[in-house]
């Protein structure tokens, strides 16, 4: 399949940190993200504007943002929101480029994750998109449970297509398919991307894949060969969905993505020396 856009790597320290029980001090968060900003990632998913009761680890997102060194970076900043209040708060900050919203195509998970049905969530997307356009931000939609769900809710490419149709009609230009619990297979990845990418030439589709260490490459290979050029990752695979049945399932390790695309000579603008400094810095941020 023809690849018409350049490779984009999105580093997700927010996803890596948010599930940790012990609070990471604000200065440590900011120092780590400042190191990531020097690597050359397209985007840093740095924090979220959600209820501190829901995600205590992210209660200092605004303070972290105030400590970020943005003068000498090409990376853009993305913050996750779950409702209009979060979007309103995020839009107060000129430094933030993207607002990410988790839109689940599993009714059960959408209610659990954002306390809204899929239809209600679609209305939220419409309101948040209007706010983003007014504030000069761009929305990134994450299709949560994009590759299946553990609840028995219906899942197939037609269901994904239905909601992508609705989102594309709202002028959403960035949609990431999220393997929330690590159930994606090379077959399901190829099935979705090869069916969804061609009808939407103006939409940038991404892969937010959770994985075990022993099966990551086949997933990236399937996505790449099906036309995907946008990938989320987290250094050393930290993070992942707490509802995953397999404790070994975490985020896609960014170092694996870098090696994979380096071998294909597609890795442009990444400072590998600075990346290694970030790999060492994880020891200060994350528990061993």
C-alpha cells in the first residue's frame, strides 16, 4: 500500500505515568518531559485535564506545563481531556497544540471511562471540536477498544467505519486506533487499517498499540504494511491499561519503534544520543 505521509512518532509519558500509585513529583515529571522534548518526536502526550479524583497522577498537569522548555523543540504538545470542562481548561494554554479524546466503540468501556454513552460521547466530541477550532487547537480522537473488547460488545470493521464516518464528518483529521487491552493481532490490525485508511485520504490514522515484549514487531509490521505512518509509544513500554488481563501487556516500547523504522531508513529528525539520555532518565521516574 502506498504511503503518502511521513513517519510520525508520538511519545506518551502521560500514558506511562498515569496509572502509577505513587505520585511522581512535579519537578521530576517536568525534567523528564524536557529531555523528551529534545529527542525530535513529532508530539509529546504530556498530561491530561481530567478529574484529579479519577487520575490523581495528572493533577499537576498545568504546573508541569509551566516548567516545560519549549523554545528549542520541534515537538508539539498533546493533552488528554474527557469532557468539555477539561477541553476548556486545556484551551487556556497557548502551548498546547492538540487535545486528545478517548472515544470508545465499546459502549461498556465508554461509560466506564468517561461516564457517557457512545452517542453522548459523540456530542461531547462535537462540542470539544468547536472549542478547539475557536482556540486554534486540533483534536486527536483515540478509538478506544478499537481492536475488540473484553465485555462482549459487538466489534467489527463496519462498527469502526460507522463511527469514523461520524468523526470525519466533524472535520476530525487525526484518528488513532487504540488497542486498549492488548488484544490486537496482525490480522485485525491489517484488517482495520487497510479498510479505514483508503476512504479517508485527508485523515491521519495512527496506531496506539499495547503489546507484550514478544509480539510487538508483528503488530508494527502489520500496521506499517497497511499504510499507517503515525505511532504512539512509551519508553520501555511503561504504562498500559489496568484492565488488561495480562500483567505483561504495556505500551508499545518506543525504542522498538525507533529500531524498526531505523532499519527501514524512515527515522528522520530523531536525536539518538538524546534518546539514550531519556532511556537512562526513566530510572528516576518509574519504579524498577
